[in-house]
C-alpha cells in the first residue's frame, strides 16, 4: 500500500503528487468499469489470434500533464532548459495545473509561452476544495475561474485551451483508505441525489459557456465510466462519485493502463473508437508506472484513434528519459494485442455491465421485494382469519 497521504487541507496551495498517484490507483478500478458498455462482439480488424494496430502515418501531437506537485520540483524540471528544448523538438504541449495561482507558477507558464510551447490550463481547484471538479464544488470552480482570469491578465499568460478535470473529490480517496463507514453512509445519501446531479450539470455547462465566451477552447477530462454510463443510459456512478457528464469543445478520455497491465492496450483499443481524444498514463508510481515498451504501445494504439494524445505526466516522462526516446521513436511500427487480453476486456465488460444496471435498479428491486413480502404477509393473515 502507498504511504498515507497528507490531508489536502494541510498541503498549502498545492496537492502532494503522491496523493494524486494514490488517487489514480483507485480511479483505475473505475476506469476498468467503462469497458462494460461497449459491444461484446469483436472490433473491426480483430481476429481469434488478436489484433495488430498500425501506427499512424503522421505522429500525434503530444500534451504532457505537468506541475501538480511541489513548486520547487516544477521549477527544477525546467531549470536548465533541456526539457523545453525537447518539447520544442517534439512539437509537444504542456497542461499546467492551476490550483496554485502563484507568481512562481505564472513564471513557468511565461517561460513556456516564450518558447512557443502550447500551454493548456489544467483547471483544478485548491486541495481543500476537492482539487478535481465534481458535483460538490461547482460554485468554488466558478469563483476559481474568476481568480484564474485575474491571474492570467496580471501576468499576461497565453493558453491554447482550458481543460476541466472532472473526477471525484480527492478527499473521497482518503475516506476510502481510512473512513470506509463514513464513505458508505455518504454513498447512500448520494445515490438519491438526482436533483443535485442536474444542478451540477447546469452549473458546469454555464461555466463552460462562460469560458467559451472569453475566447477559450474548453476541454473536459473524463473517466471512461462516463462514456460507459452514457451508453447504458444510467447515472449510477455519476451520482455516487459526484462526477459530472458535461462536454466542452473537446472531450479527453483518460484511459490509463498502468494498474491493469494484464489487459494493457486492449482497453484503449476497446474504448478508442468512441473517444474524441485520448490521454494515457501513468509514467509515475514506481513499479506500476509504464515502462518504455508499455508506454510506446499505448501511444501507438491511442494515436490510431486520436490525432492528439495526452500523457500523464511530464515529470515521470523526464525522469524515465522518455522525451529523448520519443524524439527518435519509429512511428511506422505496429502493436500486437493478444486475443487473451481482448478476451479479458470482454469478460470485464460483461461483468461491469451487470454492476452498472444492478446499481441503477437496486431501489426498484428492493421496493419490489418489500411489496412482495407485504403481499405474502397479507395473504397469510387473510387465510388465518378465514380459518
């Protein structure tokens, strides 16, 4: 198990990177559920021996998520200019976390702007407000955008887009680790919060329109389970986890294979046809991080469907020397996905389909059982009275 993360309220203006990674491990369980809703028959080009995915003729544009850890580490990342030079050679962009609207973070963005590197505002709120955007912090997100606009104008920052990271409140994962009874009671309440879900959707749609009116291209970063629930026409996990099904100009589906390596890129192959843009990961997290073979395979499969591919994250890619290897990568190669991996994905898909529908229909099933029991008791009493 990972070390116990520090509480978000005690982290100051930034989220500890270890907490982000620990949350990611749990999120992979949720991402796996997303496979459930896609058709169970083989995809085009798939055979009983597996599938071979051809690399794209033109390499995708890469965007690396960055700067969601301590500012000292972020400053060290760009200290000598080699990372920026490599990003320039790759024609890659960077998504910079915006929970900390500090002068130091603004200087990083200014430096990237000056180097001609596209920068996306990875829009998240301070840790004590939940960090990720969800149904519980829509007012805080709107207020944070006002502060973001003032910060952007003050430092004359330029953004190629704003990306809304829609995931469960990061404090939920602390409850999952240490306060499971409290979390269970919270889930029971959330299950019936249909009105709250609708209000949150309206609030985030309004925020997206506001951003667009300011001239921003708006991206939404979503877990695969959102697409899964759309296809199933249910909102079970959306209510329970507080995630919000909204879209901007572009939807980026975060399909991380790091913590489900037995299936690997078969997940991306399964979800890719319905994804507008794909993000892969993760390059951090010790033994769970993608090695070069896994990383490059995920990239090629993602690029088969998406002209732009996001990577979580830049820090891990630099640490593992992936930027320099990307500069010489042969994009003409192909990736083989085994029939066994595809079969695992299909089995998981069928199982998760049942989970989603049973979760959605549970109250109706309980109500039916109660009514059936009441009817049986009534019939017994009638018979006893007749005797």
